[in-house]
C-alpha cells in the first residue's frame, strides 16, 4: 500500500474508494467459490470497507476536517 503524505480526508476517501473497487473485483474473481471460508472473508472485508467509506463520506458531509 502506498504511503500518503499530508493525509487529508479527501485523500483517505479516495483511497477507500479504490479499496472497495478492489474488494468488489476480488468477489467477482472468487464467484465460483461461493460458500468457502475465503469467499466469506472477502465478503466481510468488502462490507467493512464500504462501512468505513460511508463513515468517511458522512464525516466530510458534516464538516469534519480532521484537525
């Protein structure tokens, strides 16, 4: 993972949008393995990352700047 200098809320949101896209691609690639533990882990990871992204967007919408 890349190191972010001068981390801002916008950069963090952008990073998590990329993580969610990656998670979705992983789910698609593992679609033939539904019901396996690794597939379930990938689904949970996607759900967690989407929740974090939603929280970051909510914080931004409510004026949080990270200071």
